[in-house]
């Protein structure tokens, strides 16, 4: 069995010394810190998409919660045109607070990067120790006041807007082959994906940039194939100070295609 290439990029503008524990020490470090991990899916997904990483993360000593955002996954029956980005942020905030989690590692995939950014800001407003770090898995990395679609090309925005208008204000899922999935993995997503609420697409996310920049932040850049709508984010995280950037030689859904490699990276971040 071959293993995906994982590259940690040295960035001269990183602040502090990024922690890079040896792979054989990851479980020990995780058991000592036992930092809770909250996993937030991207568009068209649900908690189900993290299925292959849950057991190994929990075996390493972490309390792990995979959430489903309103209108997606097993909550698709709650989808309506009025869902906004604030609703999805509140989904995460409410879950973290209800579970009484602190020092949590928030992990966002794709669109979920918008959500965990907003949730971290909300949580830190009331508890400065609520969030211990952020991981962006091939995800959107917004700046204050930016929306999910703001960095997409005019062609992508027009196509998505037209598609949502034709599907009751929801964005129909793409073919998982676009994410680099084939065979049984592609079939699994074809069965499970649902249209994603379109309301959040142009919603600006307001948050405290300084508070966000003070958090440990990791970006996992999935490079084979590289999903086109994340291109601007790949460039951004290499320019912003404070990001640890890790390249993973797989497609846009590493929790499906390379769960073991993703687990190792999440444990390193935790």
C-alpha cells in the first residue's frame, strides 16, 4: 500500500515555532492534551463524511464531535431559503456550548472554513479559552467582512447563482469525480450528498481579525487534484502570517480518500 505525500511547507512569515511531533509520538501527545475536536463538513456534506476518521481520533484519546449543519446531511429536511451563514455558525457554537467543550480544535472542510472561523470568533467573545486552534481542510479562509463566494471567479458565481435559482435556492451537488473520487468512494458521495443552502454564499462574515490571528492555524492543501475554487485560499495562507501549511497529495475530500493521513495531521494540530 502506498502512502500519500505529506509536505510541511517552511514559511518565513510564520509566527512562533510550529509543532511537528514525530508520527510515532502523535498518539501519546494527543492522550496527554485530550483536546476536544469538532469536525465541520463542507457544502453538500454532513457529519457522515467524517466517518472514517472518527474511530482513530477517539482511539488517540480525543473527544470528537462531527456536526451536521442546518439543511445538510441528516438535517436536509430543515433546509429552507432563509438559511444564512449565521445559522451555520450558531449550529457550531450551540453544540460546543451544549457539550461544555473548552480549548477545542475546530476543523472545517471546504465551505466549513467559513463556519469554523465565525464560530471561533463567537466562542472567544465569551470565553478566551474556548478555542485552542483551527484546521482548514482544503477550506475557505475568509478575511473579516468577506463572503464564501467573494473570491470565486465571475463565471463560478454566475453558474452557482443560476443553479441555486433553478433548485429552490439550494446549490445542487457536483459529481464527486470533481473532487478526485472514483469507484466506491464516488458512489458513496453520490448517494449521500444533498443540495446545500445557498443563502450563505454571499453573506459577509464579520469577525475580529486580531483575535483570529492569535490562534494556531493549520491549512491542509489537497493537491491531487487541486479543487479549483480553493485556489485563492492556497495563495492566501502562504502570504498570511501565522499559518502552518501542509500539502497532502490527494483530492478535495481527504477524510474519504486518505483518512489515515488526515488523522495524523489532525493529531499533530491537536
